[in-house]
């Protein structure tokens, strides 16, 4: 039930107030010593003082009830909004905070309410001085700040209407992490398209003279059969041209748009079958343990089996190659609402954040003889399925690649 907004006092309740009795006692004590003409004036002054105190109490009660009614109506709304809402009173007390705010600042909700802001956060935690904002009534429009894995858009408004107890700073927090990731993805895709066009042009220009070099080197190798040292040099030229031809082929393949044909597939069975390709590979270490975490439930996903298998094998081979001394290679499948996740994990050497940021850059590689296009191609395949790929890694502990795919297209 909504608490009533107004609060009234009867004559009896006013007369029962301590302030009224204090005034009466003061009047009775002072009256004998006061001249008869001044006794009434003294009583009037004391009565005015008691009445003023009662008026102040009356306003305070009404304000508290108004705040209570306001919070009663506002609370269900604040519980459901995605934006974080924080209200700090003039004395720095956190009067209001909703669950979204608690999540965005990574603190339990019960630790926020009825606490001094500065007992929990630094004065400039949100990118501006809270003391200055409260002292001078300063509002802030868009401020952008990163907190761990979250990127927040922060705005504030100084509220100065109504009772002074309602004055303070209202702070709104918006999680724009997904928006920023999407923006960076679009920028990266545009760069990749331009890079692909440029790479294709360069590859075409290289391939023709490269074929001529290899042809002449082959003739030299044949003619130098009686001069072994010179023949070995010709053989090195031939092997070098083969390496360059493979790189040129990879670049030309990378420049082509991916064409996929989706077909509803049992993803659990598909992953088990894919792991068999890894086990039978001659380079697979005998001391490597495999952990499959595949649910028994049927999970049908529209995929191009050949393309997605190529992407997964690239991740799986990278994983066990990062564990030369052995370890655990895990392949997991999770079903979420409207999507599923495939996780490829290892207990290898891991990598720091600087290296993780370069992983999907074209031609970046840490492997000897690598082209730096494997993970780029993997991401292109995943994105062509309408999915995303992310990496989490801890140095000396291992790495996990997470592929998220929609259950429907």
C-alpha cells in the first residue's frame, strides 16, 4: 500500500509534544518573577518558539514520508533498468543504488546503501571530483572510463529542487562494452578488407616472377649434378621459392570472401569427430591428455562442417603445440539461451595481454615458419557463421578460446 504523502497533527498531539511542555514549564517558572504585564508576553514568546519547533518537526516528517513514497514507487523501476543509478546526498551519503550499479562497480548492493561514498571509492572514481560536484552543484555530461573488463559511459546531474534533504548528485552508469567491441570489430573488418585487396595485388605481382625463379633454379639443380656444393645452393633456392609460393597461396586465399553452406548439424557429434582428427595426427604428443565436455542433449546448429572443422583444428593444433612437455587439451560445449559456446582450452605456457591483442592481426605469428594468417582465417570462418571468438589467457597457466555461435540463422 502506498504510504500517504501528507501528515497532520491534532491539537491533542501538539499539546503532547515535548516542545509544548517545555514552553509551559518555562512559562510557569518565569511567571512569578515577571511583572504581571510581561507574563503574557513571555508565554507568547515561548509558545511561538514551541510552535516553530513543531512546524520544523512537521515539515521533517512530511519530507521523510514524501521520500518514502517516492522510493516506494521508484524502486521497482530501478530494479529492472539496465543503467546503473547512484544518488549521493550533499553530505556524501549514498542514498540510492540499484542492482545494475552494484554490478557495474563490482560491489554487493548491500554494501553501497547508507554508506559514505568516500568510504568505498576514491573521490575521482567516476572520472570527476565528487566533492567539487556536491559543493558547487556541478553536473557532468558524457565521461568515458574503463573498469577492468567493462567500459562505462558516465553522466551526472546535480539535483537542487525541493527539500534540502533531497539535494545531491544523481549518477547514471551505462555499460558500453558491447558497443565498443562492435565498433572495434567494424573497424577491424574494414581494415581487413583493405589489407586483403592490397595483399591480393602484391601476391599476384610476386607469383609470376617467383615461378620463373623456381624454374631457372630447377634447371640449375639438374645441370649441377656433378658439382654437389653448387647443387645444394640451387636446392636451397628451390625450397625458398616453395615457401614463398605457399605464403602467396595463403594470401590469395585470405583475400577471397568465404563462401559457406549452412546445414543443421549435431554439434556434439561434430566436435567428437573433429577431435579424432587431432588424435591421429603424427605430431600429437603421446603424453597429452584429452578432456571432452560434451552434453548428452542434442544441440543442432546451422554450420558449414568443412569450414568450421578447419577453424577448430587450427585452434586445437595451436593448443597442443603450446604444451611441448604435455598437458591437458580440453574441448567443451555449452548451450545458452539462443546460442552455444565451443571452448578450446590448454594448460600450456599462456600469454600476456599485449600478445593477446595481436593474436588476430594478419601476418603476426610466434611460430617459426608460420604465416600469421591461421587465427585470422579462423575468426573469418566464425564470423561468417554469425558468431564471435574470444581469447582468455594467463601466463604459465594456459589459454582458452571461446567460439559463440547462434542456434538459428
